[in-house]
């Protein structure tokens, strides 16, 4: 079946790889899609593309979609998370001045106290967007009273060098770029705080996937196959070459390969496992409990009631559509659509349709467990 042209907005980050690879490796074409990738230089512009109907879907920060469901981002049209595009990929860096005052860091909990002590009462943290996994990770790790500043990812290294921020949390390759520029110290990956932080989702305007089921299913299958290819042995180097092209990230392939293949050196060792995950460990499954967890963290940050927030966040993670469309791709599907988040210290086998699903570790650095209070 020929689907025709589908337009997907993306922001120049390494974790846009699934939509780029879906186009470049022919997974979209095999589904009958002429995939048009529309670059947005900022999350605000990506939001505007969706609002104007200029694209059908987008590579989107997971908390952006949840914030809209909670009424916190009214300029974004109502959207749904059709699948998760990636886990991990966040880099935390400190200014040279802050890093110089830190003791030897041994674990994430000790590091949080040391950073707060060294920085004093005013700790300025750069993140790419107010509603981002980066902001949630920093709030979880460093607690209340931090100053969150929005800095476009390509400008993060300059903001650190210019003493505008003390610390940043940003998606790759911009942490690697900062390290290569020598403007600060790379302390940790986001996985040191949360072992399986969902970073981006494939988002579409609410109702689009049900109005155009063939198109939605074809796009989801193409992106799912691209994620599986990315997690395949030996493919990250090829992916880095593709991403390095001028029409995509326009950076050296060596820089992008470092961001894809765990070659970035961290002061704090992350939990065992890959820095980036696109497919393995059910990475692409849109757990409704993940939506509820993100909503709960946003509700705490903005002093909103927890239960309605959790319900709103869970509702837009469309496990039903994922199940409907991904069976045709041969995906294994978990028996449940929600789980208690933060309980897995090791890869864990769970009940699934094919009986082959192993979930990745998802523990928080402080042992926090989130039991979603929604059906």
C-alpha cells in the first residue's frame, strides 16, 4: 500500500536517529511512505509546526506531550505519544569553576550533596526546555531551590564557558561537543540518576493516528524497525556517518559515534548498560505508567494535584495503538500496559505475548519507586 508523503519534525540531536534512519535505510519506503523530515532548530519551532499542521508527527521531548495534557503548555496542540524513540542520551556537565571545587565523586547521591555545597545557594542549571526529561532529572537529583534556565542545546557549551550557568543537562551530541571544546567537566549521564530515562517520543496531534490508521501504523513500524537496526551490533558507526551529513547534524562522524557508542568519559559511572537505547529492553513501548510518572513529577514541580495529573499523563501514552500496529512488525508485547516504575535493578523477564521480553533496569539513584495511582 502506498501511504504517500508523511512529514515528521525533528530537532538536531543524536536521538533523532530513529526517524532519520527510517528514511535513510529504507524502512519508511518499505512501508509505502515518502518520509519528509522537517528540521526545527528549537522545541518552540517544533511546537509551532505541529500547531500549524505543517507536519503529521514529531520527534518530541516526552514531558512536552505530558505537560500539554496537564494544561501546562497551551500553545502546543493536544498530542499523543505513539511510541518512545529513545532512552538515555543525556549528559550532565559542570563548569570548570564548579568542578574544581568538587571532592572525588563516588555515587549520584554523594555527588548531589557535594554539588549543592560547592555551588552555594544559587545553582544555575541549563536545560534545553522547561518541560524536558533533563529538567526532571535535575530536579530529582538536586532537589528544590535550583534555578532552571532554558538554553538551546548547541549553545550549552558557550553558556557554560560564559559563566551563565554552573551545570547543564543536555542531549547528545552537545555534551560531547562541550567536552571536546574543553569548557568544563562531564560529570554523569542521565542514567546515573534514572537507569532508564525516556527521552523522546514519536508524537502526533491527538486523533491523527485514529483518523489515518494505515499511515500511523506504517510510520510506527518504520521507526520501530529503525530503532531495532540502531541497537543491532555494529550499526552505530554507520548511523554516525549518516547523522553527520550537512542536512542532518553537520558534525564530525567521530563526535557522533562517540555519543552513540558510550565513548564519552564520565566522572560518575552509570549503571551497566548502553548509554543510548532505541529498541532493546522494550525501549519503544509507551508504558502508560511512564506518562503517569512524568506527570507526577511535573505536578510536584508546579504544585498541582497528583491524581488528575497522573491520569492525564497516562492517557496520552497510547499503548493500545502500539499493540494494534506493532504486532504486524513482529514486536513482542508486554502483558500489561502499566508497571511499578523504579523497581528493576537488573534485566528482568516479564510476561509477554511471545514470551521473550526482558525489561531493562529502571532504578532511580535514591531508590524512589513510583506506583501509578491510575487504572
